[in-house]
C-alpha cells in the first residue's frame, strides 16, 4: 500500500478574534523628559516648590481688621515689582489702583469672567485692570491651578493690542501656556468654564455676551 502524504490544513484564522489596536503615533506618546510629561505631584506640591525656589511670590494687600485673604494670587517677583513700581511720576496712583483692583479678588469680592477677568482659549485668563487712566490700563495673564488660586505670569498694556481679532492676543495666550508648563510641568490648568471651577462667589457671563 502506498503511503499518503499528510494533509496540511489552513489555520482557522476567521475563528480567532484579535482586538484592533490603532497604529501608534510616536509624536503623541508622553516623553518623561519633557514639559508635557504627566506628574503624580499635586498642584499644591509644585506650587510650594516654586515658592521655596523664589520663582513665585504672593501679591501683598492691606487688610482691615475684619478682612482676610480669601483667594490666593501668586506671580513671579519681576511681575510683582512691575505692578508695585516706584515710578515717582505716578507711583502712588498707579500702585494704589492696581492693589485696589487685585484686592477685590484676594479679599473674596464677587467677580465675573467678563468685566473683571476674561477667559480665553487653553483656560488662560486675563485680569482686566481698568481702574486706570486709559493709557495705563493693563492686562495680567495667567491661569487657575486650583479653585481661588490664580497664578499670574506677566502683564501687557491694553494699548499693546488691537481688537479681539488681533493676533497679538493669541501670541500672549501661548506665552502664558508656555510659562505655565515651565513652572507646573505635567499639571493642567483648571477649566475656565463653568467659572465656579475657578472662583467661589463668582458668576458666569455667557461667552456671547462678553465682548
């Protein structure tokens, strides 16, 4: 009897379920040596480190006996020096107006996200210091790391910008994002809306109503 060669059957691949995995984009993988890497440190821990290193200081405000600090405002020492500058030509009025404006935030007054401060893209805010003569009005850019805790990075005179479509706004917002990632790598900012994420005793103004 002649021997028969063994039959070779095809594997039943159609009966095997293989989960689909989308192709990996290496550009979207977190790089642990970059500013984008996630961190297990809390915002408060990193804030404390920045304070200890002298990178951030708290904005000082005079308090009456029945007042207290309700909200925190931190900023680089260079910005604090700019906001409290001792320019003899307008030192008293300028500094007093800035402190009065920022004092409303620090002391816990009710504020809004339109006239007092305005949110932009990437959860960046501008503090709209408008209690000045028009040429001296400024915008202070920063973000919230926690409810009632704002980190400011730099200021620009309002006269630096044109209208809402001026590309300078976008460039300054990106600068604020970069400054945040430099000081708080791996920690994202508080979402700007609803405003209650960022502020107690604040109130939302619909985006379409805020020009």
